[in-house]
C-alpha cells in the first residue's frame, strides 16, 4: 500500500506548492458527463472487489505468486508513477472530470506526441501492476476490466473534446493512437 500512497502523497504535496489549481482539478470528482456515471461506478466496484479478493488471496493462499513478481511489478509501478508526474507537469488542464476548461489548448508535446491519452496509458499500467504487487493473480483478472472501462471513458471524452476543444480534430489526425502506440 506504501508504493501506492507514498508517491500519491508526494505528488499531492508538489502540486500543492507548484500548481494548486491542478491539484484542485485532480481532486474534483463531480463528473458533469452523465455517461461517466457508469464508468465511475464500475471502477469503484472493480477496486473494491479487486482489493478484497487480493486480501482474501493472501489470507487463504489461493494462488501464491513468486516474490519476484511482486518486486518486479513494484518497480514497474514506480517507473509508471514517474511518467504520471511528467504528464501532470506537461498538461496543467488535466482534470478528473471530462470537461473543457477556460483557455484550454490542445497539448501536443512530450508524451502527447506519442498517444492522445498518456494519462490513461500510465493509469492502466499502474492499475494492472497493483494486484500483482499484492501477489494476487485472481485480482489481476478483476483489474483486467479496467482497460475496458477506460475504453468507454475515452470514447465519450473524445466526443466532448472534438465538439468543445478547438484544434482537437486536427490533433487526432496528427496523433493516431489513443493509448497504446501502434495498437490503439
């Protein structure tokens, strides 16, 4: 749990001093898009079920993964968190809700030159690492729902951005991949 919450706490402290407005946007969970209600509920269910199952897996030794799996995925998780920090630095318009903000522009530098939604790319890596860090293959199966959930969110988000963010349609033509280079 430390590798999840310590980097999150450090990122929050950095944002508090360097960009408090971004921190405020990242903490706002009041979604304006009604389509996102299902996404938020499914994500919450997945998290709760995944962590409970991981705990039960540990308690009852259902499927025990070798320690190197936990250590390796912990390293991958921490590297992904560095990318998360870079994305926060690159795009000060990031919000937890789907919206177009006042004076928002299309970000097409850094990781945004490679994929249109690098935050989702990193989030998928982080979420798929969590159950493996906890040593639970069963929870990993549950967390495999996350990319499907994110797919629904991205489809809705891109529709909003196309309608409300000037230059986004051109950006989509320039950066072909949404989340995974050369794949999707």
